[in-house]
């Protein structure tokens, strides 16, 4: 099942597989390949990367590029491959941010690691307050003109910058089609304007961390399982995130949604996708079975508005 991304002609699958964590040199190429293949076979034809995904930075692109070139190159026209630049990637003054220097070098490095001639979507990974926004956007427009990317995306931009960005790219005939934002039952800030403005400016929203990195599941209710993101020492999800209060609320969510046939993760996924602005939910996965479960969640009946409201109340204040 696919949805049109904003006002563009590009259709995206409801789920995109993201390779942020658990796709670096800490996992085997076979493990990466098993998840990419599982996703593709289930209709997830979009893959979300960034230059700095690893560890170490660059490893996710290199692994994906190796696997893709060996097993999937015949399918290049059937998939959307996105990557990003804008977070710290290499040392020195040009390895981070939104300067033309950084973005131009970034796309070339990514294409080499990915072993591709072009990516489908090239994102500016974050707004850079130290660079004039037009400088970053002109670099993105030139990357599209050079044939290194088909579409432009922005990530984590404030709503007030989106209209300016859209006007900039429209004037230059360059398709800015997607805005990537963190959005989940635990992180609802985008409802205060980002979702609406993205849609009003013709951009689809790619929602990431819709499972709050795995917190919105049964995964941590009985402790910290081996192989989980917390157990693997991620800097982004630590034992400190597993507060008794949060775990209590997640257990309450499990008890609320289970009689209707949902796991916590399935419900959290459907909750994020309920908003019409969301073109795709970018999911992470450490195992193929998680991808299968998340795809299966799409076939469950739509939760009722009452169930959504009851679930939301569990996480208020
Ligand atoms: N633009 C940006 O700045 C930005 C920032 C962050 C992420 N992203 C993108 O969004 C993608 C997803 O981010 P994320 O990994 O935080 O997303 P997420 O989907 O919220 O979390 C993924 C984790 O949830 C767990 N999980 C997945 N399916 C599950 C299931 N059915 N049941 C139980 N647990 C399940 C797994 O944890 P375990 O690993 O513990 O098994 C998995 O690694 C990234 O890969 C990246 O592409 C973009």
C-alpha cells in the first residue's frame, strides 16, 4: 500500500525501513541484508539512510550499498533510497552543518558508499543556524540539477521555515516534497503546527521514531532484553529512559489495546499513521520479525477514535 507524498507524484509505502541504528559495523552484512530483503519482499520499497548512520558513521550506507549492489541492483527502479547530510560526519570545519561545502561533499561521499549514481531523496538533516538557509537550499537544488538526487527533503525544520523553503525551491523548479519529523504517542510536538504546515506547503511527512525507539512496545516491560537498543549501549536510548512512570503507562497501554487485538507497537504505529499528513512512518528494526509484525499491523482494523483518545490520555502530563 502506498500514499502520495504531499502534492508530489511520488508514492511512498506506508512504512519505510530506516537504517539509523543496528545497521552499522556492529551487525553482520547478512543481518542487514536479511532485514532489507524482508522489508522489500513485504512491500517496503523505501529505505532511509544518512551519512552518519553507523557505527561508525558511514557504515550503514556502506553496508546497504554493498548488499544492494550484490542483490538488488536489478530492482533499482522499484525502490526509493534516501540519504541525508547535515549532522557531524567528519572532522574539521566542513564535516557538519549546512554549508555548500559540506552538502556538496556529503552527497558525493554518500553516493560512493551507497555505490549509486543518484539517490531518490536527499535531505538536509537539520537546520543549521550558522548557515544562511538559502546557501543550504541552493546546494540542495544544485544537487538535484546535477542528477545526484531526484527530490529534496528537509528534516526537523521549524514550521516557519517551511513556507520560505517551499517558495525557494518552487521558484527554481526543484521538487521539495518531504519533511522528516519525530512523532509518536510520546512526542506529539509536531501536532502544534509542523504537521499542518508541512501539508499546507505540499510536503508529505515522514514520521520517525514512531515507536519511540522501541519504548512503545512490550520490549522493556519485563526488563532489558538482550540484543535490544538499550542493552546494546546506544547513546540515544539508555536505561535512564526506562523510568518506572513510563513503564507503568506503557503497561497500561498494553492492557488497553490488547482486548482489541493490538500489541503496543502495532497500536503505536497505527496511531502515528492516523494523521493524513503522514506519508510514511520510518521504522527501525533489529530483527526481520519486527518488520513482519509492523507490516502486519497495517492490516489490522483501524482503531476507534475512542481507543485513540483513551491511549492519548495515558501519556498526558
Ligand atoms: N531525520 C532524523 O533526524 C532522524 C532521527 C532518528 C531516526 N530517523 C529515521 O527513522 C528511523 C527509525 O528510527 P527509530 O529506530 O528510532 O524508530 P522506531 O521504529 O521508533 O524504533 C525502532 C526500534 O523499535 C523496536 N521495534 C521495532 N519494531 C518492533 C516491534 N514490532 N515490536 C517491538 N519492538 C519493535 C526495535 O528495537 P530493538 O533494536 O531494541 O530491537 C527497533 O530497533 C531511523 O532508522 C532513521 O532512518 C531520522
